[in-house]
């Protein structure tokens, strides 16, 4: 039973009790018995009507565990029902796309992207703060990240002036309030004294004894007392008459309300009878459309299940392949010891394991800086831009095998970064990222030297794994799983593709290649290797080299398969040449991406991490923009956005402790226009 109905029932019982006191007085009742019975019947009828109404509006089919009613905000008037299964999985509240109760990102500015989490524990239903900007309150008391126990009729405020929600928990009343016995009023005491038939005689005898009066004097005192009592009785009768008139008015108002309700029901029934044929036809069409939708969903689910089975088998095969490659790599190291010394072999092994280590852990200093940057206040406009562009920024993952001169796989390397949606068509979409995100071995001298010493190189592109997820999609099947899931990703795998479609490397900007050549000894020494290596290895090192990251050529365009026009968000607007010329030092900018890549995404869902700063330098002659916005490994390839909401650069690297670099957006725009056809 709801709180509204309980209050109504308590009020009705109170009125009945007061009316019974009136009609049971010594004076003649002023309300006829039949009228009293009629008033009780009307009141009970209204109570039944209100009970039916409350149950019809607040109870859901199947008995929901929790009903959330939104009182204010863009969702005002809406109700959301959830089962225990939903609560055990967690109900997220906020403006982000993955929230079960999602507010308008443009109107509900007090609500954070992930503001609060509803969950059911063994002891009841709890509410947890998810790091909201404006706080979370339960019955005007601040809620914390540990969780606050909820009861029926509790109110939740998303911020002190934010959206207001009311909870209905069927079958679980609010906590009992302490009951305090009210002191007996003077009026009640007087009523009890008046009802005592011997009170007047006792009063006369007591007064007569005090003054030493005889029987005649006592008779006079009694006569005066009776006259005073008659006057008081007349006043009480007038009061009872007034109360009766008020009750009659209430009864009349109730009767009018019942008549109006019944009249409206009659009109509604007539309108329903007139439109029955139209409603039946609409219901038939709806059922037919629902059957078609269910058939399509069944077919879609069958395709997804088949794809998941294929992906599961493929992931298992890839895991076995990685173990085999590791074993082959160890054998390769043993063979390498025959040609070079143990120090060189150890250095090669250290560099080969660096890529795997980068995915598994991040240094404490990097995490500390990341937390500081994330906690720093940002421009208000950037908050809306981050919400608006969130679904158009992707986490990019690359994994490629290493093969020897005979084409045999002897190792595996990988890398992560960020990409953003630059252009779409009906069937395709094009993503901009850094070249070093897709081919990290071209930009790291240590990796290039290690490959040359071992005599290995990356396998052909068809044997690579390239995947991309946008925020809110599944990265892993469960928390703690080390394997990545591509059921909700665009991916190209050996012999397969991702659940959302395939990825193709559409093209790169021209290389800026530097060969080690005769200066190989300096590169070996700088990378920690010895220079007195066997002649065949020296020749391979001379022919190796690296890509220069200091130019605007560190760009790549990826092409996504687009089966449904609703699968992707809107492309990010790229600044024109005039927009770039209007930039100034100290202009505010925002970096949107995935700092530290997979190492900071501990859960199953992909999330972005925006950071803000300002422009520190403009060097358009070499296509470089310097910024104080933090650029950490994993941010590479992400968009650099100004307050106008336009992409002015492609983030590349952290140049110094407080200075990062981005490639000017005009180079990315020209590369997309050239390749996205």
C-alpha cells in the first residue's frame, strides 16, 4: 500500500472517531443516523476508488522490486520499474548513454554522466555516489560512495538543485518513527468530568461544607450550578450544530465528486465504445508489427550467437597461438645466444617484452598525474562537448605477430591508442588516428634494433588483429578477464571480424624514414647494446631505421564497415584553415581519449577520460601545436578540441613534463579527403 493511501485511511479513521464522540454526548445528536451512515459509505467508496487508482498506477505487471518516479527535470512525470535481477546487476543514473535512467545531456546540467548507482544487497536496496560533480542526497542527507540504505517513499536529489526522484518499494514500508504518547488535553478531561453523573452533587456538597451552609443554602447553590450547566450545554449544542453543518458540506462535496467521477467514467465508456473498432485495428497492426520485430530479433540473436561462438573459438585459438609463439620465441633466444653474447640477448628479450608489460601495468607516477589532471576543473563548455562527442571517440587496439626469415611466427607485439570519427557515408565510416598507434615498431628505435638483431619482422597485415570500441560498449565479458571481447567492436581478425563489422587500414601519411646506416654504432650504444656484434647482424642493423615522430606524417585513416546508419555517432567537425589561423596562445583546449589505454580500464565497459589545458605554441610551418593538456600513452591519435567544438589537432605525444604536441588538423583533413572515398 502506498504512503498516499495510508495517509488517506488515517484521516478517515480520525474523522469517524471524532464523529462518534459527538453523537455519543449527553445532548441530543444533531446529525441524523441515516445521514451519518451515508457519509461513512461515501467515504469508504472514495477510499476504495483511491486504493484502486494507486494500485493501478504504482504497481507494475510481474511485481517490480523498485519503482522510481521522476518529480523534476526533463523526465518529470515518468516512472521506471526494475526487478531484483536489474538491481543485482546495478541501475546506473546519469546523462551517459549506458545509464538505465538517462537524463537530457543539454538540459539536466546538474546531473553528471554517471551520477548514482542503484543496487540490491542482501540487507536491502542501496544508493551509491559515482563521483558526481554536484553531490547526491537521500532525504536531504548526503549519500556516499559506500552506499545509503533506501526505504519506501524516500526522495533522491541529484545535486542540491538537480533532479528530484521519489522511490516506491512495494512490500517494504518506511522505517517506523518513534511514537510519543500525547498528554491528555484539558478539553478531554472536562468531557470526562461532564459525563460523571455525580459531579454536580459532589461539587455542591464540597462547597456547602466549606462555607458551613445548611440544606436551603445548598439548594440555592445547586440551582445556580444547574443554570450554569444548562448555559454550557446550550453552547455545546451550538458547537455541535456548527460541526454537523461542516460535515454535511463535506458529504455534499464528496457526493458531487463521486457523481463527477461516475459521469466522467460514463463519457469515457461512450468514447471507448465509439472507437473500439479503430483501437482493435490498431492493436492488430501493432501485434503484427511486434511479431515481425520479434522474428527479426530472433534472427539477429541467432546471428549474434553464431558470431559469439566463432569469436570464442577464435579467441581460444589466438590464446593457444600466443603460447606457441612464446615457446618459439624462447627457442629463438637460445639460438640467438650462439651468435651474440648474453648481455645482448637479455637486452633483446627485455625490449620484446616491453609491449606486453605496457598493457599490464602503468607506473605510479603516471597514475598520480592522471588523477590530478582528471580532478582539475574544466571549462563548462567542455563538459557538454565531452558528452556530445563521447560516442565518436574510439579505443584502438593492434596486435601483430613477428616472423623470421622463413616466415615462421616467433613472437607477438601490440599497442593501444585513440581514434575519432572524421567522416561517414551510408555504408562506411572513416576514423583518424596516429600512424604509431597502428605501427609502433616504426617509431621506437629499440624495437627496430631488437628486430634487426633477432632477424624478425612484422607479419603481413592480413594476419593482424585490429579492433576498436566506442564508449559504453563491452571490452571484456566479465571483470578481471584478461581476454578482450569483440562482440560489440569493429574488428579485423585472422579469418573473422568483430560483431559490429570489420576494420580496414585505408592508408597512411607518407613516411619520414631514417636509416641507421654507417652510424649504427651510435644507435646501438644509445639503446644499451654492445657494438661488437657478428657481421651478419651488423648488416641487418645498418639496413634498419625508424620513423620521425616530429612531423605531420604521423597520421593514419581507418575504414569501418557500416551496416546500419544508426550504429555510429556524428563525425567531429574539423577546423578550417581560417579557424586555425585565428588560434592564439593560451586559448583553452580539451584532449579526449584513453590515457594509459587498457591498463586503466578495469571493468567490462569502455570509458573515455577528457583533460583540459591551453595552447602553448603554434608552429604551422611544421604542422605542430603545443599544449599543456596532458597527453599520456593511450591518448595518441585523439582529437584536440577548442571551445568552438572543432578539432584543431591530432594528439601525438608528451614532449616534456608540461608540454604535449598535436598535429595541426589541416593535415588530417586533407588526408581524409584523399582516402575517404
